[in-house]
C-alpha cells in the first residue's frame, strides 16, 4: 500500500514539522510528504509567507481545496477532508503520522478508509545530525547564554553578604531576582528562556527545582540556563555552580569530583559510541571516587539523572547520553552534565554542549568553570 507522511500541527510548537518545512505558525496547518515531495496547505493569512519561507515543493491554498470539496457536496470541510483529498489524488491509502498526531484527526481519517500508523520514537532520524548552519545557530544561542550567565555572575560579585543573605541593588538577592537578570539578558539578545534554574543549597538537590527565595552566602547556587533563539528556533544549554563567599570542604570535594567526571565524559564523546556507555562510565567514576547514590529519608542523593541529551530544535532530543542510550554520530550535539546532590551539603552540576566530530568531541561551551565568586 502506498504511504505518505502526514502532519497537522503548528510550526511554533512542533519541532519535527518546523525541521521539515522551516515555516513557523502559531496555528496548525497540513503537511503531506509523498515520496520525497513535500506539500503544505495554508490559509490566506499565511499564504504569502509560506510561499516565501516554506522549504517545500508545493504550497497549496486552503480556500481553493475547500471550494472544490464544497462543490462536490461537502458543506463544511475540515482538516481530515483536506488531507483525504490530497491522499486520494496521489492514490495513497496509508498515512504515517507522529505520535503527537491528534487522535480525533486520526480517527476521522480511518473513518474515511485510510490506514493511520503512528510512528514511535524519533520521527526524522536525520534531525540528530546537525548541518553547519544548525551548529552555528546553536553556537549563537550559546553565546547569548554565556553573556546572560556572566551578567548573573557580575550581580553575585557585587552582592554583599549580610548575615545569612545576599544584598544587591538595594535589596535581598533571591532566586527570582537573579533569574530575572538572566532572562532579561537573554531577551535582549533575541532569546527566550523558560524555567531557568537558580537553585540554592538544598533546593539544588532536586535537579529540576527552579529555586525560590533568598540566595544564601557560602552555599551552592546552581544556574541551569537553556534558552531558545527567536530567530533560528535552536536551543542552547549550560549549567554552572558557584558559591558566593566561602565553599565548605565538602562542597569543594563535590565540585572537583563533578568537574573531573565531566571532563571524562566529554573525552568519551566521539562517533560510534553509545551514549549509554558514556553514562555508565560516568556513574562508575563517581562510585570509584566514593560517592554513593541511594535513597535517604525518602529522597534520592548522589548521582541519579542522565549524563546528557541531544540539543537542537528541542531542548531534549536524541541521541541520549543516559540509560536509554543512542549511537553518537558525527554532527550530533549533546550535553555532558553530571552532578552530585547531598542534602545538607548542596548540589553541584556542570553542563557543556559538545559537537561530535570525526576526531572526537568539540566543546561548544566556552564559559569558565569556577566555584567561589
């Protein structure tokens, strides 16, 4: 049975669709690929822009298709009718769709006699390997990230220690206010950040805790920043851990272990390696250094998350440097982000992005690593 690839989604929210068309819209539109030929169907509102921007073979006008369908008795054609008309025209009986394809639309196509086959896993495997312009886009987003984190570091440097709190710019420095410094700096550089992490002390022991309340002196502050470029739609991702004041001996020991283990992980990045193998070696290195991972008082401590993930049009994408794994290929961009977390001591995480090259890994992150500010 002849098959086609079918999407119905918004380019702004579906990275797979945007990768295939390079066309951003806030509202969903129809995309059909038959063989190598790619077609989009858009309304008059987006028609001119699609004709200029969409990297497809054909842009069809929605209103023209609807007019034809109405002429044959379909009084209110919807997306299923539009898609069906294209598939019938091409003598296609099977639609291969992404896992996120709307269930109501899949049912409607089945009612019209088409086989609908959701595809599990990575929809476009070619997305894993970044072209030169994609690497450049990631590097540009990373430059904005590093500038924003530098502004946060400058704020911490000029902050004064007043008892158990930090004071800067006339008020108490909090996770929220330092996050605002980072996010505004990113916005000024054409990037949008969501869920930026600025987590102090024990809050940092919960790796996805964004952080709230006053930042404390002599405690770890994890800053995990992962913005998206408004212009290119590509992400960057970087984490640094610092202490304003004096780090304890226990924190220094955590930091050096994480730094050493991250260097080991980065050194293992090269084509043909399974991400799981890197993750396993990182876990084992922490064990050799004497850092246990276990449940204590109902909470995990030690090292209990993945070592890394692909970065591109999604902040988390294949290949995975985790238990899930995935073969690294030349052109992939992955993070290497080990961490250690012990309640009562604090959390430490360091994260860089690494491009897989023919000779090994090339670190795309230039921001220095230091503990005390």
